[in-house]
C-alpha cells in the first residue's frame, strides 16, 4: 500500500497523500507520503495533514443531517418536498422527493454555476437554486450533481432552524473528530493543510480556504463541499458506521440509516446509487458490498459492512491538474488492496 501511494507521488499524480485503513475496532494501517506542495522546503505530509475533502462534505455533513431528521420522522423519503417544506412549495423542487435527491435521480441541472446564474449573494443563490426548473423528469436518469446536496442542506436548515455546520458539529465532536470542520481554517491550522489548485484570479493556491466556489459563497451552509478533515478523523467516522452506533451513538448515523443508505435506490438505472453513497467502481453491491464517495480535490472514502472494513485515501491531486485517470487507477488499486 505504501509503495502504491508513494508511486503516485513519484508520478506527479499528487504532491502528497495520507491513508488509513481499519475495522470496527480501530485503525489497522495509517500512513503518509510526499510533501504538502512543490515549494522549496515544503513540509512533509503527515497522517494529521488536513485536506479540503470537497464532496466528502456530502457524507460528513449533509447525509448525517438528513439521517438525523429521517430517524425522527421529520423527513419522508417518498413524499414531495413541498408537502412538508413551505419554502419549496409551488416550485419545481417542491415536486421532488428526498429519495430522488439522495440517489441523484431528481433531474436537476448538472452544473451549479452559481456565480454566473445567481451572483454572489448567499440569499440570492439559495433562492435561485430552489426556484430553478428541473432539466428532465425525475426518475428518468442517474445524474450526479452538487445541487442535490445543496438542496438537502437547505432542507435540513429550514426544518431545524440551524445552519448545516451547527447540525453536524455536535456529531463530529461526539465521535472525537477534532480536526473536522468547515473552512476557512484558522491561520495556525493552515500551515498544516495541503494546498489545492492555483486560483487564476489571485495567483495563489488556496490552503485552508475552500477550493469549491459554491462553498465559498454559501459558507458553512453548503451541503456539497466546504469541509476540511484528516485521515484519522475520517477513520473514526467510518469506524462508527461499522460499529453500528455503539461508540457515541447519534441519530444522524444510526444503524438503520446506514443500512438503508448502502442499498441500491436507482432500480435498473445506471450507474447504481445508494443514498449519496455509491457502489465502488469495479465492484458489485450484491457481490462485494463496497461503498464509496469521492471528492474533486482528490479525496476518497470506502466502507464495507459485510467485509467489516473501511478505508480513507486523501490527496491534493488538484494541485497538478483536473485529469481524473491517474488518480482513478491508484484509487482502484488501493481499494483492491484493502478489500480483496
């Protein structure tokens, strides 16, 4: 595993990476390779290096917040949103269901493009997302889009009266996640954070400031991106899911919610999807039961209740380029080492 990850550093897939593998009892392997950046005298990557985890926010914050409300009967996966969410009533989004959003079958526009569509005022962006028309009938196709997680985040905020970070924060603290939270990070924490893609407007690489532009606008109310974390914290989170809520139980990650989410909810449509989770590429939910979620910056998590194992691989792949294939090859090989 170390040779695989270090090979990615040598091939310039990413400057550095961290990983963790474990089971319901704890961590079985933890490591780091490379450096935070290519700058002269750049610090070595350590297991405690923080990364902009990008779309892993969908799992860490949005999925847990929706699950907490589902556990309490506040969210009905099958009912149109407009029936219990007044803000959505009368708009196309009000006819969608939470299950359609969670499984990426809602027919939403594919690209957020918030700045170009709605400007940079958070209230205007929120209004624009909730009132825009769908692009196709719900249930017709599986199409991954950040909008689904944004809408789900807005839903949980309106139902609870609390911002998304305020909903997820108590869960993270209860599980002992000490380095997980929405950015921007404090000046002290930024020094130990992996930088991301060069920003053409500033000529700088964000470090401790979120890479995703939607999250820059919406801040800690963004359900699709914005969270920073490190491998040990993500391992604690995944361990809790395998342990069935026995260590620091919280309704947001109840065993029932985890079991329901790690099932195919897209019928015969492809690609198959669970509830925000998806079967790991190259695996079958019936045969291997390995579920995954990835982040645009180069992050990934895997979970297999049947095999009793979880894994984390964090990189700042976006430091070099947006090309997907080199990291995809490493992710696939990493998953095979862990779960096969």
